């Protein structure tokens, strides 16, 4: 598998510091790309809590370091489990060391591309959209109170989008010493596209607008 990707992050009009952080690791060696794959990670520091930008940076960098240290050929879901646990411990421990600054946490979304598959690990409310066969599908479910209400059929998609509970997370990286991760596996074909994004994107535009832009424009 060969991938082409682009990334963009802006601080936005509300905060003075950017609490989003993203990273990627793509091996130069062809054999390593085949046996280990590519890894992309995206995190959004939990708003309203201290040092969100530190938490997101630490989670992504720790996860990618764990990916690079993993044994080539290890199953992607096992690698993801190690990545998320390492990231969670790193953020949690750092938070405990700086208790006077307030407890910190972050969301984390990681994708491993290998052969013709992408394996997804997910904690929080960052989203992954798959564009395949002329359709768009949201793969991840938001780990928020509004997301739980939506999954149970208690509110509609539109109500979830405008809910005051939309930003109240039920899971995050670094909040507790143990972590629970959602996993997904997708088979990809030539020309399929994947979008990883924070709520800074999907809370401002519709999925239809996202689909139009992704289907017509280059990644950059």
C-alpha cells in the first residue's frame, strides 16, 4: 500500500494556544513499510483542563515512539494496544507530577496502514471518516455524553450536534491509569480516502460539505 497525506492545524479564534497535535511516521524502507506499515496520530487536548497542548503532544509522540519500537510483523491491533497504553501512562504520570498545574487529558486517534488495511484505535471525540465507493461513512463513535445518548437513540444527530453535552467526554487519555480503546479494521481499495479530524472541523461544517471537499480536492 502507498498512501498520500496532508495535514493542517490552526489555533482558531477562541484560544491563544493550539491544543491539537498531529504526527505521522512513514518508514523509508519498502520492506519495513510492508511489514510494519505507516502510522498517523491525532490528539486534541481536553478543553477546560490544564496543559491540554502538553497532553496532546505527549500522547502523539509517545504513541509514535511505541509504534517505531514495535516488532515488525506484530498484529496492528496489538501494536495499537501498546501505543495507547504507553500514551495513557505517559500523560497520566506527567499529570501526577504537575498536580498544582491541574490534571490534564487528551483525546487520541491512531491509524495504522498496512497492506490493504487500516486499523484504527480511538479514545475521545476525534473522528475518522471513510470515503469509499462514492459514499462517506463515519467509522468512529464519539466518546461523549451526547455520543452515548445518540448511540442509545435518545437524541437525534442534529440534537447531538447542538447538545451542551457534546464536549463532555466519557473517555480520554491520561484521565485514569487504565484506558479503554475502541478498535476498527477497514479494507481499503485504490482511491479510497480517510479523514481524521477534531471537533474543530466537524462542529463547524456538515458531513456533506466534508464529502464535497474531500471528493473534489487534493489532500493538500
